[in-house]
C-alpha cells in the first residue's frame, strides 16, 4: 500500500490513544460506523499493540495503523501486531529503513524543509506535517508548497473540526489528522454514539 491511498478513504485520520484494551474494538466500530475507516493508534500506552491487533482482527472495514513509531523496534512490533501502515512524529533513516524491511508503509513526520528533504531522499513524498499548528500551520504549508510542489501533506496536531476545512482547502494537503474524533471523556464513558457522530461530521468535511 502507498500511504497516499489512505487519503482516498476520507478527509480525517483520527489520532487514537487507547488506555483500556476493552475500549479498542467498540471504539473502532464506532468510528467505522461514522464513515472513518483509517485509524491511527498511537504507541503511547502499554496496551497499544494489543489494541491494534484487536481492531485489525475484529473490526471489518477498519484500516489500522500504528502512530508514534520512533524506532526500528516500534516498526517491527507494529507490523507484527497487524498494523498496515505506520506514522512517526519525526523522521530518521533508521525508522525509514526498518519500515521498508518489514513492509510497513510509513507516513513520516516533518516540520522543516530539511526534514522534508531527508524524507524525500528516502523515497517518501506523502508526509505528516507535525505539530501542525505549533510548527506554522497554514502559512508554513503554503511556504513549503513552493520548493516542494511534488510533496503532499497530512497536517496533524492542534487541528479541530472548525479549522480542518481551512487545512483541507490547501492543494498540498490530502487529509489531516485529528484527536478530536476520540475525546478522552467519551472513550472513558463508553459513549460510542458520540464518537460515531463526531466521525460522521469529520467524514462530511470533504463530501
């Protein structure tokens, strides 16, 4: 899979933090029911890998990836857990090589022109712009479009339902990442109907 294909499934990729394994499958089902199929589960909690495995095996239609990949070991573990793509907060050649080795398509994080060039040198042309709002937001993405007309971005970090349309309107933005689809209080309460509504709103951003 080319990671750019992920953008064909909808305008927003949720950035998911799973604290309790029992939440993984119902959360994924709620998102898919709302039209959000591409799910990024961050490797920030002890149950993240098990959550990826559960989602991949038990939620038809879900395209499950692993976020916060920071090392070769993370890449191998994510692939073994059933992730079909990986997302990293930054980019190193080591992480890129490990992902190629295990067959895990990578969406690497960049925040500067030098990082874009490093990722491009390793054959990567669809990049996560992170942290999007803190790193310059829309003005920075417009600036990067000049020297890098062949690069597409997935801005992530600080984006909301209200600001997402402005990012998605940029020619070099194909999809954006967002944590607002899975609010911690809704997950903790098991309010899956609310998450389905949020997913439906996000899916409608680029109808």
